[in-house]
C-alpha cells in the first residue's frame, strides 16, 4: 500500500532538508574555523602578514621582548658541601627562629629552594641557568671553585644566595636585624666592579619594588673580601633575610615567600641583562 504524501508530510520533509542544510553548514563552518585556527596556532614563526591581519593583536609595547643569546646565568646556593673537616656545611640554622618555624631546616636548604625556583623562572624566560650544586653534597667545594665553575661555563652573571644570622649575647639585639642585604665588590680584580654594583642595584630595586617600598630599603654593602665577589664577571652575594629575626624567619619558612623571592631576583637579573645588551 502506498501512501500519498499530505501537505503536512511535504512541509515536514522540507523542514528536514532545511535542518539538514543548517546542521551541515554549522558542521562545515565549525570544521573550517577549527582548521584555520589550528593552522594559525601551529605556524612556527609569526610572520608579518599574520600579525597585520590579527585585528585583536596586543599593542606593540605589550609584546614580549625577545633577547637573543641571553647567555648563562650562574646561581650559587650557598653552603651545602662537605667542609675541609669532612662534615656538611649547613650554614645558619640551629638556634634560629627559622629552624623552629621550618621544623629543622638550615640555610643550605632554604637557599637551595630559592635557587631552584630562580632557575625555573629564568629557564622559562629563555636563559640557561647553571648552579654550583643541585642536590649532591658528598664532595667538598671551595668558594674559589664555585666562581671558577662559572667562568669555565662562560657565564655572564654570578649570584650567590645566602640567608643571614645575627649572633649577639643580647637576644633582643640578635633578633633586631632583618631584611635583605646585597654585597658587591666595586674593586673586582677583573674590572667588573662597576657592573657588579649596577647588578646589585637592580636586585635591590626588584626587592624594594616587590615589597611596595617607595624608597631604598634593601641594603647595598661594599665588600672586597668575599671570594664570590672576585668572579671574572658581574657578581653579587645576597643575604635574602635574617633567620634570627622572628618575622623574617616565619616568612622564609613558607613556599609562597620562597617563590616570591625567587621571582623577584629573577626579575632583577633579567632587567640587568636587558640593559647590558642595549
Ligand atoms: Zn651563608
């Protein structure tokens, strides 16, 4: 038995064709969009043409500044090796507020956390970062060897990271010292005195900026004796804070502060390198 199509049936089948066309168009345009966006994002080099055709492109000043050949940054997490007596040099820790707040951590561990985070941030920004130590602590290493390593690696900067402790018979005096101090050697034997001073100023500015200070808070301390400051490249040694100050120690024990300090120092390093290349 055959059925004669009614008007309703005809309308329904017309609608069916209509829906089919609409859904086909939708699928087609979705595929087209997917394909073209895939093509754009997959292109390895952003050409001038694509930049011009992108009407939503950010203004030029917000585009990332790519610096070619950034070079090697050498980070020295202080202590952490066997000393000449064959015992591990842990740096400051015991009898400090930091030791208490961090559940038994020493300076050599804190500066390692910060150094690794600096390396992560700078590596992401295109730098090559090398460190004097990265875990293994079964060998001895003199301070002279640390700067020699940086020189052999053709590094453009050397930054030694420490945390301070203030020993004093009066506990009130002992806990009074706080904040960061940056040591530099304006009489660097290899002629990097001025650049080391400028590098230190960049680090201090980055710390002051992070802390919201409108004036210089971070101390810059001239020093001709630290071996780390005799490097054949711009160099600085930072004491990030005082483990013997209750407020500093409480901050230092948190991963949030460690990461903030690492990002701040990475920012100072990157800014200094950028001006060197101008
Ligand atoms: Zn130290």
